[in-house]
C-alpha cells in the first residue's frame, strides 16, 4: 500500500467516526498543552492507536488522541499530542497526521508548541505568534517523489513552492485580535526547529540568535511545510516554556517545559476558543 493510500485509509476511518461532522479547522497541541482540548464540546474522541497507520507518541505530556467537536461553535479536529523525529519516526511518519487532516478536509491549521525563548523580551509562559521559521532539523518532510494528489486546492501540491508567507498574515492578525479580546498580548517571533532530543548548547543558541531566531523547538516546522504543500493555511503559536540554553540560571529540563505548558494552558484554551469560530468565519468568506 502506498503512503498516499495509507493517508486516505486513515482519513476514511476518521470520517466514519466523525459522522456528519466536517471540520475545516485543525489544531495540534504541543507539550503540556494537551488539556486545552477539554474546551472542545460535543466531542468525538479517537485514540491515535485506533487509527490505521497513525503513529503514536511515546513522550510524556502527549496523550495521543484526536478530539473532534465544536470549539466556540466551529467544527474542529484537535490533535492532542504529536510525534517527533527524535522519537525515531521517519520524516513521513512525523507528518502523516498532517496529511490525514488535509485528507479530512481541513483548510486551516493552528500548530502549537512548547519552545525555548531566545529573545530577551520574552517572559516564561508567554504565548508568541510565529511569523516565520528556520529549518535546522537537517531534513525536509517532502524529500522523495512529489505526490501532487495531496493538494487540497488549485495550485497546491507542487514540487517547488513558495514559503515567503508560510504563516498566514490574516490568521496572525486574528490571533492578536483574539488575545486582546481575552485581555492579554501575544508576542511575535521566528521559530527555529532542531531535531533534538538534546537541548541546545549556549553556543548554538548564540548562533541561532545571530541567524534571526527568537524561539527554538523540536516540532511544528515539518507540519508547516507539509500543510503549505497541500495549500492549507497555517497559524503557529509557541508557548515560551523556558529561557533557551545559556540564558537561564537553571539547567533545562522536560519537567520545566511540561509544567510551564500546564500553567498557561487555560490562556491558550481561551485563545483557541476565539480562534475556532474566527478562522471558520473567514474561511467561509473566502472566494
Ligand atoms: N529547546 C528546544 N526545544 C524546546 C525548548 C528548548 O529550549 N523548550 C521547549 N522545547
């Protein structure tokens, strides 16, 4: 069975589970942020382990279920947890869930993650809108034959495609508006992805700062690349769970990352509750 067929089999399985629900907005919840799915109502929960060919996570803090339902009235499909390259998954497996969301009919996706803060202005626990990214993972999920059939709209699915506005401006604006409605401010930043699993050295962080990065993490970029290949619009939101290596007086730990994520998850939940309907409405208005 080809990879394309596997994606479609997984999507068909999910379609069967979802009944009539047809989400146009997808969300992926990162480390320590999975509880945010609790604000989804009328839920249909499908553990990843049940979905044909679906990779499931081994990391604590990633529970591994797809939660479909309504968020502030809009139909959404929320991935509670993701798999990472550092767990030993091949690039195509890392982005398999994103392909399935595309095959399900998602047109816009909100990717969230835990990230180390490189910019001095960031505070721990701050939510930051990703304006652009730098791929330092050493690989690209699209290496290999181009599968044009993954395209979700006309003009997508190309071998070579533009990444100059990978994170949609209209969704970024919407995120800022939603946050101010909820009474807080979002930062903005450039997310640099590394493969992990070791955290960075202080010298690496100094180098990344020089390259223009303000956030560092181990996810999101492969999903963004694959989403853009399909013509899906992307919003990226980082939770600054720790100061990057060399900037923090204490050694970095997954416990710190996970705990900060847990502390800010309600602010993120309120943001996503606003964004669900906001994104859906604007998608409908699109010609
Ligand atoms: N580095 C890489 N990934 C991360 C970090 C970090 O400091 N914090 C959370 N994810």
